[in-house]
């Protein structure tokens, strides 16, 4: 799958598993990579890369849970998900390494873009954490349909031929 963080259609981008997990959510790519490491599935080389990359991200931007512990509280916000702002280029430029790691271990992922991914629980200059529109009660067919339409548009746009070289 191509990686295009610079596409201007949406202000936010998320990389997540293309399959729902046991909790019914699409886990983010960091969670997917962490699970590979936790389960002992990574080669020694990949484990070293994963550890160094996670440490880099820990130093590069704020962990929302350190600001507000309730952000990822599974009782209060069971479907909370993080999105990068497309302007966070220095953070996005390292994402292809995680995507390649997931590809090597046959973990399916997808790129999702949105101008309005949900109710904001936390925001800083690089990211936001939301409760997605598609999981708020009473929104079926409303914002959920809009988000699915946006996902479909992104997929369709990626299938068109482009003159841009892949990153």
C-alpha cells in the first residue's frame, strides 16, 4: 500500500490495522507493532529497530496519557484513537518503517484520512485523540457513513495512476 502523508484532502491521517480486534476496534500501527514485540514474534534485528523507533517517538512528541490519563481509559473512552495532523511531517516520515515491519509479518494495515475524525478528547500541535464518529451512539448513517465515504474516496484516489513517485 502506498504511503502519502502529504496529500492535502484531509487534515488528519491514521494508520491502523485493516481488521478489527477482539474489542471491535481497528488498533493503530504502534499497537500492532507493540503486539508483535510483546508476543516475541520479531526477529532480533526487527526488535532492535522497533525499540529504537519507539524510543524516538517517545522523545519526539507528547504521550496524551501523560497529560490526561482518561484519554485512553477503556471504560470512559473505549474506542479512543490517535490521529496525526498531516502537518506533523517529522513524525510521519518515520511511519513507513512501521508499515514495512507490519508487511514483513503479514499484519494488514490501512491508511485513513479525515477532515473531522470524531469528538476530540486531546489535541496538541502534532496529533489528536478522538472518539470516532462511527462509534458514538445514535450516529449510524450520519457521520459513520461520511467517514466510510471518506475512506472509500481515499482508496479510490490511491488506485488512480499518479505521476508522483512513491516514498
